[in-house]
């Protein structure tokens, strides 16, 4: 296979590589080739990571972290990008794929504010370079009863948090996402409080599983999946994983979150995946894997904490029915 690097070090997808699966496969060969080229290896890694622009399909070099690879079959790229919740672009599952082309993920900045010793505004490139990018295969389960398995690209949110040095007053982290009616037709509707905000307790945000995510399937995040940066908190329901983040704020008190404000008895602050605590409208005991489990197939069982039992230590002594 021919690898083309232009002078800026951008990995250029050639027209024959536009099908997402090819992009993904070629990237694997690309990485294998880099590993084989021992002498030039580190220089090539540098080049591959030095992206001059973000564009749908632009590849993102990342090393797979074997400690975070769910054994499940990976969801097809097409399913993961055409069955989405991103209410800023409409409420139907197909709406984000159809409408999110108006989002401009570049230039983009994320401001880090509140109870930190080093508040700062980072552009997306600086944010990407803050720590080595890893590929991790995580399950993502929506409270609506469906799930996917996605190879995400990013690094532990804790890497960012350590670098901005939270003060001892920082007990929670709030994620504030973009709400621009010019780019996002859905924010004219009152379905949710905009901007979409989410939050984590500090120890949850510091857990290595919590991923600051800039890509998936070896490429930059498609707009409908939350370009250019989102979080993935795999032991929680999907709505905790805010997309297209513009502010990360460290605060003393538990922040309000869009879903909790819209329907407090349906969506709690914690939102840990828990097959024993049903949502008022949907059972949480089973789930349907997108692209695999048809409507008539027996559903698969949902696992406590979505199959990430290590996080149980964060909730010792808490009544998870009360703190849902
Ligand atoms: N900004 C924003 N982030 C969001 C949402 C949203 O509507 N707006 N929906 C959430 C919900 S309910 C889910 S299930 C996941 C879906 O992520 P995916 O489309 O990449 O699978 O995104 C979450 N993040
Ligand atoms: Mo969701």
C-alpha cells in the first residue's frame, strides 16, 4: 500500500480510500508499516500526528491500548455514524448524519475554567497533542436500550485534568457544549436547555476509563459523533458523553445537567448503567446491539456498569437506586 504524506505531514486519503472501512484497514497497515520501519519510526509518528486540518475522514494515528479493548464485535462504521443522538441536529436517529455537515469543527477552542490553577484556552491541535492518542474499544449504551461498540481515539481525561491543576475546591467537572443556531438547527427548538451540559464528580472524571475523545475508527470524529472533541464515559448511559465540547469548568457544587433539568425523574446526575434500576419508560435489563440484534431477536443482557466493574469502587456505600 502506498502511504502519501504531504509536506505538512497530513495523511492524505486517496480517492480509492473514501469508504470508511478502507480508511480503517489502511490505517492498520499504515501503523504496521511504521512499526516495521524502526529507524524512521519516531519521525513518522510525529508526522502522522501533526495534522494541519481536520476534515471528515482525516486519519488520526493512535496506538491501541490493549488494556481497554472490549471483546465484543465492533459496530460497523456506517451504523455508528447513522444512528445517533445529537439533538442540536434534530431528534431522529438519522438527523445528525443528514444535518451535521453545517458544524464547523475547525477552528475550534476549548476553554478550561473555574477552580484550576492553570485556566487556559486550547485550540483543538494543542488539545490533541496534550497526551499520546490511544485507540480504545468501548461499549456505549444509551438509556433508550440500544448499544454500540466503537474504537474511540483519545486519551484519559485525567491527563488533561492533571495538567490544568484543579484547586482543592474542585469537586465536579462540568462539560459545556456548543450551542450555535447558525451551525445547529436543533437549538432553535426548546426540547432541551442549551447549551447541552453534562457533569462528572471529580473522582469519576479522574478514572482512567473516562476518555477525552477526538476520533473514532482511526479518523477524526465525524460531525454527527461530536466533532471535534467529546467525552466518552463508558460505564454511564450515553447522555453523559457530551459532544462538541467548548468549555470544561471545574466547580465546587454538583452542576445542573441538560437531561436532569428537562426530566429529573428520568435522568439522574450519576446515570450509571445499571440493569437493576429501570428508567420510567424503558427497561435497563437488556439491550439491542445496533447492526447485530434485530427487533425480533432475544435481547442481550445489560451488564452492571456496562461491563466495567472496576468503577464500582467509586460508589461504595451509595444507594444506586437513589443516586441513579
Ligand atoms: N451535545 C450533545 N451531546 C450528546 C447528545 C446530544 O444530544 N447533544 N446526546 C447524548 C446521547 S443521549 C447519546 S446516547 C450519545 C450518542 O453518541 P453517538 O451518537 O456518538 O453514539 O451522545 C450524547 N451526547
Ligand atoms: Mo442516549
